[in-house]
């Protein structure tokens, strides 16, 4: 089953209608699945296909997709929430490198498995998830 079909089914299974506006928002998110877009950036792209759509409609759709765990909301300390598509094949979220100058976001694989196991054993604490972000300058801004 394709990713879009899974999302459509999840929306419908939770009792929500799949309106053309919601579908357009989902398609834009899927088209940009490797990016970390803000609500405004998603809205700008959806508006190209649906010129009469309002920001509130896109915003409500994003909130719904976040509630259904289709999206993950990130705060990269730039004053905006950014969203990315959840990848159900990942057991943990990957980590991010955020450029303080250009706001570029790079994804980093999860390298903390050994540390998690040590923390769980030492502190008798079951870790269900974690979030790690590094801030600095990307290779483009260093030059």
C-alpha cells in the first residue's frame, strides 16, 4: 500500500472526511517529505493548487495530521514549528543538525542505542523515546 493510501485510510478510520483541501495538504507534505516545512510553507504550496484555500484550513489539517501521528512537530528554536512526515519504519526519531545562520536542517541517524541501554540499566528507567538537536553552522555557512 502506498504512503498516501495509508494516510487516507488513517484519516477515514478516525472518522474524518478526506476533503479536497485535506488531500491537497497531504499531497504537498508527501511531495516534500524530506523537508521540515512550516505551516506557512505548506500553505503557500497548497495555495498554488487551491487559490481560495485559507491558512486556517491548512493549519487545522496539519493539527489533525499531528494528532493522528502522521506528522511530527519540531521546534528548532527559530520561532516556528516545522513538520515532517512520520516514518513508521523508524523505531526512534532521527536527530537533527540545525544551522543557526541559514536554518538548514540535516537529519542524523540515531546513534544513541548503546547510551539508552546503559541509562535504562543504570537507572532502572524504560526509555520510550528521545529527542536530540545540535545547533551550529552548516558546511555552506562555514565557507
